C-alpha cells in the first residue's frame, strides 16, 4: 500500500501544535511548582533514589491544594519518579532513565516519520502532536528536575484516588485513545468491505 506524504502546510501545523501543547504542559507544571509546592529540607540526594529503608524523599514539600470540586477534583503537588501515573517508579534510576529517554526519543521520531510519510488517517494526524508534546513535556521534566511534576488529582472524599497526573499525561492518553478509535473504525470498515466482496455475485 502506497502512502501520499503529507503537505508542508500539514507539517507546519503539526509542529506548531506540538509547540503550543508542550508550552501548555510546561507552563502548568511551572505553576504547580510555584503555587502548590515549596523547598523541602528533607530532599533526597540523588533525586528519586530510595534511602536504606526504601523510602524516597520528595524534593519539594506540598503546599495546601487548590480544590476545584470539593471531594472530587483538586490540584495537589506530587513528584513522579516513574512513567505516566507512577509506572516504573520503583525501578533503579539508571534503568528508568534509559527506558524513558529511549522511549521518548523513539516515539517522537517514529510518530513524526509516520506523519510526514502519510501514514494513518485524520485521527492519527490529530494524535501525533498530542503524543509528541506529552512525551517532550515529561522528558524536559526528567532532564531538568530528575522527576515529573504531577498535580491533577481525582478522588472520592479521599476513600479512592486516581493516580495523580499532569497535562502531558492527558495529551498522551487522548492521543493513544484517538489511535485506538481509528484502528477500531478501520477494522470495522475492512470487515464490511470483506463481507460485501463475499456477498457479491460471481461472474
């Protein structure tokens, strides 16, 4: 199957969207650092490394959260040494960095190559700047701080809480969802075409 490369205009729009989305993520993280946290005297050194008792001290301490919907949604500062939603946070630092850096670089290069060469449909094209911006935003945090700043917290009166996340995580989640939806739609379309071919009269 041949693919028609996307136009220069489409590439410029994609790169502009990546820039805007990345700026939104980094801007909200900067706000979270300034508004929701403060320097801590118990910061661990090196960053995200557990002490002999297996505890990892946060680099900054929490300030009171900003409550948006009482008992449901708030902005509360958190530091994530792992991937999205805390995945891999307990793995050794060298392993985490290796996996994160390679995965982020690989995802950015692969998705941009697929976009430029015309792979995927409209939903895929929309998902590319979302996922790439999310990967870049979290990558910048890991390089600059050694961890990722999270601050969006959904919970039910503290009896249950969804893993705290950030805007970059939201971009990535939406982008992946769009790719899955497009894949599901393409699969249904292929099945319908196959059914029509099978039902078509022979001769």
